[in-house]
C-alpha cells in the first residue's frame, strides 16, 4: 500500500501577507507635471490634496472648494484623455517646492494657500507671486506688532486709582457701585474697571507715540522750511537757493506746456497702484519727465 505525502499546509500565509503589507512603506513622489522630487532623496515636504468640502445637501462647495482649486492649479489631464479633469487619489502628494515660501499655508489670505510654482509658470507670474508673499508677510508682521503693543492684564492692573480717576469716568463708576452683599454685580463691575484700565494704558501709549512723531516731524520741517529768519545771516546761500528755484519752476512749466494732460484733472482710477507700487499717473509723469530731459537745457551754461 502506497501512501502519497503532501506538503504541510501553512495556514498562516494570509497573516504573513497582511503583516508584510504593514511593514512596506510606500515611497512618496510629487504628482506635479515636470517634478521628480522624491521622499528621502530631496529635502522637501509632501502634502495631501485637501479633502472635498460638501454642504448639507451633499453637493460640493463650488469655486470655494480648496481641493478643486489645487487640482486646477496643477493642470493635469486624466490618463488617456485631454478633456477629462484629472482626479488625485489618496496616494497622490504635492511637494513643498510648488509653494513660494517652501510650505503650504492654511490662511486663506496667504499666497501659499494654493500652490503656484510649477514648471509651466512664467517668470513674471513667479515674481508677482513673490511680491504678493512679501506684502502678506509685512501685513502679518504689522498685525503682530499691533498685538504686542497692547497691554497685558497685569500691566492694566498696575494703574493706581489716581491715574484711573484722571483718565476717565472710572470715578463715576466707583460711586455707583452697589452694596458688598451683591457679589455678582461687584465682580462684573471689577471686570469693567480692569477693561477701562487696559484701554487707558493703550491710549496713553498711542498718545505718547503720536507726540514723539509730531515733534520729530516738526524738527524736520523747521530744518527744511525757507522762512525769513532761515537765511538772514547768509545772503549768499539765499541767492543760490532762489536761483535754483527759478530753474525748477522753468522745468515744471516746460513739462506742463509740452504735455497738457498734466494740467487737467484725472479720474481716481489713475491713482490705483500695481504690484510695483506705482500708479498709472506716476508712470505718465515719469515718461513725460524723461522726454523733457532729452530737450535742450533751461539752465544757461554761458
């Protein structure tokens, strides 16, 4: 009698496969066109595409959906069709090289709220995005300084009763305080006094800063003003400045006569500045001045 031997059955194969899949780590690649950044090889971070935002009815949020804006910025077409919109999977990532500052921002007002740096992005658009980022950072720094200038709760409580009395209506509030038995009302009134003290400290700081700026501007104005007493002891300097003023007036008159548009009033739309900080009227005046500089000199050199 012959007995056929079979290999032992390994019932642990499914468990081994699951364990192997857990230890396999998928390498992250950037899904943007023309970008070959890879995790571990390049010093970049990788971000998932934002999740879809749906309203109560179950439909997408439209143009305000951040995921749709990211997909539109990547400008990829679906595989095998140029008319269909590409949809990222759960494994697709976008690297930090496609953000101006090198990382994404969750602030909807920040330029890096949406990726904007790609291989197909033109140089003027990149420079415009960098200027927008600098403007946003300046605005953020100004807001931070404004918050830091506000007094803390301890600074507000440091005011004496005399300073509070001189600052405003706190003395009237103290006279109207109820009896000590009403603890809730006393607590509310105490909070109101603390708020008034903090407001007074902030007001004092603002007034002090404005006074310093006013004195500084007055000093500069007194140095630059051409009053009767400015050159009463220096007749030569007075004559030289007066002669230069005549030449400046002649140049301005020549400019206005050659380009009569500078004599008219202009709409407010010409005062809107672009990314460079110049208005349309500024550019017109610059071009006119450059053309006048090519004319014969109004200053006699004989």
